[in-house]
C-alpha cells in the first residue's frame, strides 16, 4: 500500500471517528456489509416481485364486488392504486378492462397473495433477525413467524385500501386534482412511516422499542416515497431504449431492479436502527479494532449460535497494524 494512500486513509479514518455525521453512515454501511445484507435484500425483492401481481388481482377483484354499480369510482380507485405501483403500474393500466368481481379470480388472488406475501414477510424477518444479531434458538418459530407476517399483511392491506378509497372518494367529490395529489402524498408518507415502524418492531424476534426503530422507519419511509416519485421514472427512462429489444420483458427487469433497490435501502434503514440503538460507531477504516468494532464482532459471533446448549466466547488478540508496519518498513 503506498505511503501516501495509507496516510490519507488514516486521516479520513480519524476525521470520521470524530464526526458522528460521517461516523454513523460509515458504521451503517460497514455493518450492512458485515451482515451480508445485500444477499438478504435479493430474497426480499424476489418474493416482492411475485406478490405485486397477486395483490393487484385481489384488489381488482374486491373493487369489482364492492363498487360494481359505480364503474367510474371503480376506475378512479384502480388508477390511484396503479400510480403507486413501481414501474409496471402505468404500463398495465390500459390492459385492465372492466372489473366484474370474479369469485375465482378473488380466490386465486387471495391464495397467491397469502403465499407470496408471507414469503416477503419471512424474508424481511430473517433479514431483521440477522441485522439485530438474533441467534437461531431465539428466533420466532414456524407458526409464530407466520402469524406475525399475517398480522403485517392484513395491516398493510387494510390501511392501503382505506387510504386509496379515501383519496378516490375525495376525487369523486369534486376535490381539485392538485389537492388530491397533495392529500395522496401526505397519506402515503404517514402510512409508510407507520407500516415501516410496525414492521421493524413486529417482524424481528429482538426486543426493540418503537423509539429504537423510529429513525430507520423515517429513513425507510423517505426512501420509499422518493423511489415512488423518482425511482420508477428513472428506471423507466433507463429501460426505455431496451423495450424495443426485450419487449414486455423490459418492464419485468425494471420492476425487479426497483424492488431490489428498495429492499437494499430498507435494510440500510434497519441497520441504522441497530447502530444507533447499540451505539456501534465509530468503526475503524484501517483494520484496527475500536470498541464499536469489538462489540459488533461479538454480537455477530453470538448470532451464529445454532443450539441453546452451544456456548460462544469471543476474545481479541493483539496484532500489529498493517499500516504501521508498512510505515516502519519504509523508514
């Protein structure tokens, strides 16, 4: 390692250790990489991709039953929902015909939504337990994990349906388009904040408080809202030139890309909760072991426990810093 680079790295490390505005993001990213959260985000995006279509089928079928006598309101509610769907929503808006409320479609949609939705919640729960370093024996069991996931799914569905109906009724009542958009944006932000805070607390087996998960929920809600407003547009523009080559498959790539970005950002928000709750900063950038590094390594080692009878002891030996050794060699 060149001496100039080593010197610059040490200066940067010293700077970020003294400044929480830099030290906290560095600690979050370092723990994100230590936990392998990027791979966990792929699992969430995978299940999220399949759940989008099942949930859309359920919602369309419910609208067909409830508002069968009011097709205009039915279409407004569906359009409002499709606007919130990333990438693929605007593209399939014209492909959905009149909603008639098919019982078979509703049954298939409910089964698919339950299966894929629980897949999403289980993937998130696994990721959150890894983020909070929960050992395997202390994680939720088969039944408990699915009951928690079902609770989150029902809450997400109910709140989103109520919010969509409220915005749709406001539009039907003659409220201006701009006012409706503002109301929809505010409602989305509040709903996202509540749902992220609840998910961060309910889906993990770690004993956490609402106050501990609130910073990450705020970050996740802000990122989610930003992705809804900007992410879909950016992904669509990037893939616009590919649509002629890949056809409808380009929309699939765009949706998967959007979901992967969203999943990674949500896990970064979850890592923020852990770093702040356990004060896991500053972390070293030069290979040294600060107290936060030791604490993070201890928790990660204890999380590898597979049996309640298993005992894990973590000790740290002394070693010479590589950067200092290079300096001595150069001297």
